[in-house]
C-alpha cells in the first residue's frame, strides 16, 4: 500500500499527524510530522504531510483572493467571555492564589486553563476571549518574576491549606507524565527518554503529588531521560519538608515499584500502597496466588511480608490488594 496521511489522537488531547504505509497488516511510520492542538495547527500539519507525499504539486492560489471580501471573526469586547473569566477568577481567589498579587501571572494562568499552549500563543487565546492581553515581553517578565519571588512556594501553601480543610493529606497519590517538545536538539532539561507513545522528541518528566480527590499538592520537573522511579522520593520529601509532615500514606502505580523506593519510604516512616501486576508479585504473594488462585473478589487484601527484592521492611506498612494489586 502506498504511503498515506494518518491522524491519531494522543492522550494529551492533541492530534498527531503522520505519514504511514501498511505492509503485511502492520503500519510503519514513514515520517512523523508533528502534533496539533488547534484546528489551524492541524491544517498546517496536514498541508505539510501532503507536501511530503506530493512535493511541488500545484495548488490553487487562494492568496490572490481579495482579502477585503473575506470576513474575519473578532471579539468586540470582554463581555462575550466575561462569565468564563469571572468563574476562573472567583475560583482562583477562593483558593487563595491571589496571595500572588500579579495580574499578568493570572492572565497566563487564565490562558493555560482555556487552551494549554505556549506563552507566545497565549496572547492569541487571551485576545479571543477578550481579556486584553499584555505584551509578549511582559509575559516573559512575569515568568521570571514567578521564579525569583517563589510563586510556587506561596501557591503550594494555599493548595495544602485547601486540601487540609477538605479531607486532609493522610493519603496522597503520585504519578508521572512526560511532555515532549518539537525541538531538534536536546538541552540540559529536554532530553530524549522513555516514551509510552514511542516518540523520539526531547521531553521532560513531570511528577505530581495529589490528595485523594486529585487536588494538586506538589509538582516536580525532571530531565526527560530520568527514570520514573527516581522522582517519587524527591517529590515526597519536598512536600514533607515544606509542610512539616511526618505521617502519610503514599499510593503509586507499578511504575514506582522499586525496592529502593519502598525502602526509602519505609525509612522515612511512611506507609505506602503500590500497585503491580500479579505476574510481578513478590515471592510470598506469588505463593498465595499459586495455592489460592488469581480469581479474587474486589476489595480483598493480602498482607505481604517481603516485597520482591526488599528485605527488612516493616510488614505493617506494606499492603497490596490482590484483586487488582492496586489501592
């Protein structure tokens, strides 16, 4: 089969454009064009893919059309999106994030909530909702100011206060994701690393600690080639040190399952819940499955003593659900 253009939705909500062919029932990527987050970006990526397939093919000269005869959509004033802006501003203030007295920073947050995009493209987003965006250089200055004045620490305190008032932080959930960049070269942070979507673009690893409702508590950013298992301990310790917390339960998925992580959590006096597939179960749990079978009822809990590769852990701190080996 000759190559053709394929559009594939990604987990992040973007649309991936590729040129592929199909041989023997299997798809092979001929060229990865890139990802699109808006209709305009998608149209550009599709045009680039078609140009790759049919280089120098003639096209109609739409540029010759009189621009005066073509209408352009425009936001006449902020009233059109006033409700959206007011709702986001109200939630922002109620969470106490207005402790950061920086309207440009709020505008950047507003743009990212409406449509996650780059700082430069945020100006377009703010224009479209009638939010009277600042100059691009002003946005850059706000980002630098956020770093210098430690906005993250001040907002993290408000996140913690909110979580404490709505259910507490005795149980926290941790996971990681990767964010890739359409860049040709790596740098000190953006590195080519393991990608579940098998991308070879430079990326970063983002770790997020949330409460039991999914409300964010602590975030960390790491090099794109850093192993997931090397991120959980720094995030947890950073959260503990920031708020003076000694006792909490950490829940994570199989990606965090390493003997060193479990030992470090145990040494810190923390309890933990780690999910894993039954095929990767610790020795004593595997023995249980051998004699009792793997068909179990939801909610069943089996106490383990020595998770695989780990000796000397306090058995009271290790709990693994045998039905799904998760929480």
